[in-house]
């Protein structure tokens, strides 16, 4: 399970970097323009992905209070600034740095976990059941980012801006287990 979660976290980071590098080529006005999505603009969508990552990491923090190295990486996420409204150029640069820290933190957290840690009951934010295994929330974080990056891809397609960050590169796959 650890290898799978680590692969997803590495993919999440690579996909976020790819999207951010595409969005950085746009003017602030193009990033902030209303596009008809639930989160409005391309910038609104990417900010939501960042806020979602920070939200999930907050849930992980409650479950991993016994893992000091994991807590250190998760505590960093609390101090990162993700602008809530139209992002200035300086705020955009800070947002890019925040994504790097969030994504690196997620990889660090997963790296220090033991296999049994992935089954720790973790408080879900409402709904039934009240707790779910940690791995479930790690998967949910991956799906959340993929869902919203898909919305960004649709908008970029409509703008005729080349984008392709949906495939999991073979570099993220664990090494094959060869027969002895």
C-alpha cells in the first residue's frame, strides 16, 4: 500500500507542476478570467486544489500524532498562504512555492509511514462512516486533484493550449518484482 500511495503522491506533484507551468505562461488576466467553472477561473481551480491538499493534510495530522517526522511535514502546510481571491503576480509566485511545499510534504509524510499506518482510522469531515482508513483519504486526495486538473484541462483545450499531464509516467511505478 505504501508504494501505491507514494506513487500517487509523486504523480500528484508532477501533475501539479505541469499544470502550474502551463498556467504560468498565461497573463494574470487570463488566469483570473471567469471560465464558467464552479471555482470560476483557472486560478480559482488551482487554488482549490491547493486548499484541498491542505485540508486533507490536516486530516492526516490528526491520525498521525504518533509520527513526529510526519507531523513536521504536515505542520508546514498550515503556514502556507493560498490567496483566496484574485492572485497578484507576487501571490501567484507564492502559490507556486506553496504547491511545491505541499506536494513535497505529502511525499515526506508517506515516506516515513509504516505499512500498518495506512490503516489507521482517520476522522472524515462528516458523512458516514465517521472514520476511514488513512489510505482511503490519500486516494481521495489523488482523485480530488485529478478531478479538478481535468476541469483545467478542459478549459485549456477550449483555449487551444496544449496540455497533457494525465498519464502516470513509468518513473512513478514501483520497480517490478522479479521471480527468484
